[in-house]
């Protein structure tokens, strides 16, 4: 019989009485469990109506364990397996992806109530767990704390792959979490995470126009390799991560290369896109059998046509005049548009008083964006007066400040970047985390580029709280662009800092240009200069099919406003012969391969033009280092002097480094490397090293000979003696004073100033100390006594005659 609630009304047969009564209900509410409790409907006395957008998949997922699904994709000799239905079934979507013994679980959850944000609030968290690699974290608490650079960069790659496929106006908090379950050290988990995110979203009820497929493309011995292993990547001249959409379209690209030729790169992209289609088909197959129907959002944040049309009537001509006025710069253009925005929004609010503020703001944005794009599409001219393929004015300077090891200022239009180069010892190289070391095989790197974007670069204010995700991503891209031209066996750790002083588009590519010039100014023997450029895109789509591109325009060297209003930010860097780095941020659901290939070609032409301008300032690295450049010297320290050089507990070395600023590292038993940031520091360090290693025991003593020693100090463990006046005293231990066992030197009548005879047994091979003994002379064997009157004279003779000859 169905349970009866208060008041006698019957509830559905699925309801159950809450055990414990009202008190249990209160406890459940206090613990936060009440919301999802199966007894909630019973206690309230009524079934809860389903609200719009309510998730309906959890009960179905829990109902049967037989709903597990699995698909496999053949990628050469290996299989990529995608499964669902076993883990994390409370999530809106969950997928397990496995390649070899590397497994990644990806979950997707999206709220059903809209957020207050006026953008798509998507968060992607890619976490590397040490347990997945069979390691314990080396942090103090032995926990996985914070985010590593590799985690942040991988999260950005996943975000850029899936964000373009969310529907317009979907402003609901969405989170994708990628959890590494196992890492075999052979297959990279980042590609699995992208495919897992695609599968999780496709399986969920979250509105998303996927799926996508992702592969890593390598180039080994002239052959394209899909999802190469770690060993294959060590031999590859290309590391391309490519995400593709249905119909052989490209959604995202991220590449680092060793000056790969353009034709080889384009061939690798085509092969990669072909393999992404296999993954997409497998995810579609899995979603059709085990996926959930997409929910209908409560609200889509898209202004009505009436408001957009009113905004167009009020502001279109004024906006067009601003965009056609080529005398405007970034600040004046923004101020003019904002003035029109405020006037238009005020007029729209008077006419549409019942409309949300967001709809009015977004209506103006849509009109402004439409006019901006139409001018480019129809008139082939841009808001600063350039044609579609022209570069902005470029100015370059090097060697700005003498104390710096290397410096360069790169100005392109209103984008200005100051790059500096700093050298330090090899010990200053970056040590990677456990998972990154396991995956890449690289424990440390001696070249790094740090990108800084202060708020004043865009006439804003803000807190300087360290590097954010954007700065980290831009710096990583510029570092990839320059890394391949850095010599492999460079004796110093190189740090390039790129500080953006003014920004109006493509500051990361300006960092590449400025960084290349700063490296040459510092005398780093790079294989070739490197330049970078950003290419934009404006498309015209079919009104009936928004994913179909009818016409398009590619823009060389884009401005910030062209990036904002455009459909793509295609950054490419390289030398005059090839490509070293590439990043494609695509804002629409996919690009045909034709447009991608044209963008590569257009960027290559612009890159060579930029290099020709840079070469007029500095074309090759300086042959001689600067006067204030770093110095690296090798010091040979014999074993006999090593203890004196290092000092007790390393005291002498720490003192040397603290007083002079040098860095000392041991190469082998007798060889030390000394790095000094300036020649003056090396000169000062050399003097201190000579003083430390000064040996006043360099007399050529004869092994087995007997010498007269003078006692200078009595200690509990022995006596300190000198063989000659300007010699540093050495210890003669109690065990070597007499044949008898003694506890203190005074037991045998020894006093300070007394002369005794000792036998010399050479030096200790570990610390170089003299080995002397008085005990062996207790036997009545006749020996030769050698007296040392000073450091530079040795008198040799019989025991009886030696003293008389010395006195005479």
C-alpha cells in the first residue's frame, strides 16, 4: 500500500517515509542533504513538479549497471577506447578515455539556472595526480597542491577546443574536470582529456554542438605520426595538437616545431584532421546509444530582433563614421564608440523600459560588430585605413641599457614590447613536476620566457598579483617559438622577460620578435632570427545554415578590436625557412581546411616581411659578449685542497657565493664550475678562491723522512705542530704520539714550544691533510732527520749531524 502523508493525501508509490520523523528532516536540512533526499516529497506531502531544465538522467544512470558503453578507435597500431556509464554517474556527463595504460576520466556539469555573468562561464580544470604515476608528491604536506604550469596550459587547450561549440547566449555555469587516473609514461594524457571532454559533453544533456576529436601529430624522419609515444616525440620535429569538428573542419590548433617546412606542416594538418573524423564518429555512435537528450535552457541571452533593429536605426550611421575615421587610435576610437553606446542605451531604455539591461547592451554590441565586419567584407578596408594584408609600422631597437645582458624594444603600431635577456648558472634551470617529467622525459629546462601584461598597457588599473592564465599561455607560446633556435649545449640558463608596455593586438607575437632580437643582442648563437604575426578572419555565413561559410576575409597583423569582432586569432611564428610555433583561437564552430591553409600562407608572407625589417637593426648574434656579460670558468681543485676550498659544512663555498654573487657547482671530484654574472664578480671570486686554496704546506716533503716539528697548541685529542715557521699547524693525533695509549698529550710531558721529531707519510687522499706520526719513531731504528728552517729551505743530513749543521 502506498504511504500516506500528513492530511491523508496519497503520494506516488516511489515515495518512502522519512525514517526518524520530523527530527530527521531537520537534521537532513542542516547537513545539506535534504535537497537530494528521496524522502523530501513524502515529508512535504506532495510530489515535486519538474521545473524547466531539470536534469532527468541521474535516476536512469543509477537504475542499471548494464548501460555501460564502450567504443574503440584504431589509431595506427593502437586503440583509443572511450567508455561511459561506470564512474561519476552524478555528473551530467562522464567519459573514460584510455590509450595504452594511460586513462583519463572527464566529467561535465552545468547548472540549470543562468548566471549573472554576461559571457559563457566555462571552467576547465585539468589536474595531474601524482598517484596516477605511482608517485608521492614532494610538497611539504605530500599532497597535490595548486596548479602547475602544464595543468593550466592543458586546461586552456581544452577550453579553446570546446568553447566555440556552445550555443550563443548560453550563460550557465559549466565546469569540465579532467582527472588523471593512470599514466604509463608512454602516451600523453592531454589528448585523451580533450577527447574525454568532447565525449562527456556529447553524452550529457548540456546544450553543445559537438562532438569534436583531437589528435597529436608528430613528424619523424619525414613521416607523419599520429599520437606519437614519448620516445617518438623525442625524435619528432613537430608537436601539433589539433582538434577537429565534423565535415573535416578545424576547431583548435596548438603547435611547436623545429623549423618545419610549410608544406610539411600543412600535410601534417590534413592527416591530423582525417584522423579526428574517426574519433568524432565513434563519439557520435556512443552518444546515440547512451547519451541524454539535450535540455532546453530556461533563457537564452540573445536580444530580440526588435531591440537590435532599434539600436541599428539609432546608432548605425554614427558607428560607421567612427570606424571609417582612420585618424583614430585605440583609445580615441574606444572613447568615441563608448560615447555612442551611452547615448543609444539611454534612448533604448526609454523605449523599452521593461527589457533587461543586458539585452540593450548586447543589442548595441551586435550592431557595432555587424558594421565593423561589413566594412571589411564589402570595402576591403580596415578601421585604421590598411588593406587586408598590410602590416602596421614597425620600429626596433636593441642594447637599450648597458647593465642588461641583452635587451630589445619592438614596436608594431600601438603594440610595444620590451624584452630583456638574463643569463644565470645551469643550476637556475626550471625543474619540472613529477607528471610532466614522466610524460616528457625532461627534468629541467635552461630556457624560459616570461610574459608580463601590466594594466597600464591598455590604460587600465588593476592589481599586480602575479601571472594569470592568459599571461602564462602567451608566454608559453612565445617560448615555443624561440626554443627551437636556442643551441642545445648552451652553458648558461637563459631567461627572457617580455613586458608589454602598450597593447593593441598580437602582443605575444611581438614578444617573439622582441625576444629574438634581445637574444641576438645578448650574443646567444641562435640558429636563425624568429618573427611572429597574427592573422584574423571575418566570415559571412548562410542565414539558413550558420555553420556554412559563404565568404570570408583574412586580415594580416590584426588589431585588438579586429580580434574582438573577428572569428579567429591565428598566431604563427618562425624563421625565414620554416615554422617554429602556431596557435589558432577559432571562435566559430569550425573552419574548412582551405581557410586554414590560406592563413598559413598569408602568415608566412608577413613573417618574412617582418624579418627583413628586424634584420636592418640586428641580423645575427653578437660575436663577442658584452663587457658586463656573464663569465663561466672551470676551477681545478686537487683532492688535497678540496676540504680547504669547501670549508667545514660548505661554509667557504656559501661565503664565497654570498660575498661575490657567483654560483659554484661541482662537476666531478676535482673540477668545479664557477658562474659570475659580471667579469668584476668573477675577478673578486678568483681572488677569494686563491686565498682559500693558498697552500702554505707546498714544501716538497719526502715520504718516510723524519722532520723536526714545533708544538704550537695542546688539545685534548692531540697536538698542533708546525714543520716550519710560516706553515699552518696540523694535528698530530694522540694515537700517533706514543706507542702507549694516552688520553691527553700532557701525559707524556709534551708542552707548547717543545720540538719533537715526526715521520711524514704523505697526504690523506680524501682531504689533503698531512699524515704525521711520532709513534713510529719509538723503535730504535736509525733514521734520517730533516729540519725545515722555513718554507724555502730544506736541510738534509744524518740525525746527529743535521742539528749541528743547522745551528752552524
